[in-house]
């Protein structure tokens, strides 16, 4: 069974785009939150959520099951997904 995958990203971030492309190219289903495109009244709540997993609040922050991967780390993503 594939673990749940959630990506916290910025719409302007090249590493975030690379992560999305990798997931798409490997037919991984995932939820994405474009933090910079969140409505202002929700943005702080989303940032606080990211900080629970990644205190530096840097992007991309990728959750695969209970594993947190910060940045575009293709090998780590492959291993976490069992690819």
C-alpha cells in the first residue's frame, strides 16, 4: 500500500516544481498546498502546520507516510515511496 503523500510548496520555487514533476512522472498521488497562494487568513495556520514537521519552514516540505523530506531529494523520495 502506498503511504499518503503531502507536499507543502511555493508556487515560485524551482525545487518545489522539481518535486511535483518527480511525483507526477512516477504516477504518485499526492495532496499539495501552495503556501504562498493560500488566502491570507489561512496562511499563518498553514505555516504553523509546516513548522511542526520542518521548524525551518523551508520548501519543499514533503510528507510521505511518517517520513519528512525537506528539499528536492530524489533518492530519499524514491526510498520513502519504495520506487
